């Protein structure tokens, strides 16, 4: 973005190849920017003197779509979305099918129907088009309800498995390697509602999914992170039949001391009633 109006040519090496980068570049080009190579490891930007207005339709949020797809899988339900998002969901689609879910992905609809019994599936995160790190925590949560052992290997970020302690508080049987990069999920594990904490955007979503599958009520604190990644998630899940409410603000500190991101106390929690 900065290079669009800089003098001369800017070369960005080791660039992200995620589809959102391509979408951003396409929008900037529609505004008069000169960007080449978006979607590859090297992006060249020839500076322009000015940008102008444009009309542009932003791509769907594949991480939000993936979270709702996994919500259907863990709750034994079904969810349908606009089919346009399916073109970027290949890795998740494959793993959902491996787990026994029925996935319809065409131009009109992206639909996930949960199986009678989930099967254990191994995943390893990787840059696009590999399995996205942002869906690792929600997928791990789904695997707590699957038959067998699932290996979860995180290649992108350190400390991304800290949320496992929260799932254990709910009854999940998960072991983490000494390196902190690999988790083994032993399922199925009955989950029980208890106060838990969102450590970041996606681990917060994972707590919501765990609450959907748990017996009793789950209270999730520090939801400022969930709000950053999901617009009005309560209303959307309520529309799908979930029992989830946003409760009054309370002083409910995070039970995990060594959180990956700074914790802000007193955030408004979510209350999730599961096993319905």
C-alpha cells in the first residue's frame, strides 16, 4: 500500500501468497496502482502519482466461512453459504470430507453436513493453498469429538497451541509435544462447559465451537479478540439455532497466565449453551 504512491519501483520479496493479498492488489489496481506479481513470492510495485476512487467487491472471508463450516461439523448440524467462498476452501474441504462430512462446493452454494460420527484426521498448517493456520485451532476443537487420534502440526507460528490448556479445562484429552508445535488429540472426549478465555482471534472461535459441543454452559472471556475477526458472531450462530448470548460486562480474568497476546481484563464475555 505504501509503495503504490512511492517514487520509483518497490520490490517485495518473500511476500505472502494468500488470496487476500491478491484481492487487495486487485482493488488497488482498480484505483490506479501498478502492482505486479500478487499471489507469488515476489511483488513489484511501480509508484503512481495518485490513486482514484473505484467500485470493488471484496472477496468473502474464508476464515469466517471455515469457522461456520466447522461449527456444523462439531454440532452434528448443517450449514450453507454463498458458493463463491468455496474456491478458496480447498484444503478445509478435503479435510472435512476425510473426517466424514458431506461437503457440496459449487458456484451456487458451499454446504457442510456433519456425519453421524466424525473420523480422526491429521493436519499440518502451511501457506495457501495448504491448510490455513487460522483454522488450526477450530479444527483441533472439532477433532476432540472425532473417533481416534488426530495429529495437529503447526508450522507457521510459535505458541499457537497455547489454547490447548483451555480445551483441557473442558475435558479434552490432548497432548502437546515438547517443541510446542505438535498436538495429539485423543477422541472423542466429552466436553463440559466451564469458564474459558480467548487468547487470540482463532482460539476464541475455537472456544465458541467447544461450547457448542459441551454439556452445560460455557462462558468465554476476553472476547475482544473474537470481535476483531467475526462480525456479530452471536447473531449468526443464533440464526443457525445455537444457544449463545452476549452477557453483561464482568471482571473475569483469563485463567491462562502465559497468553500469546496481551490480555485485557473486564471484556464482555459470551455465554454458550451446548449439547443441544
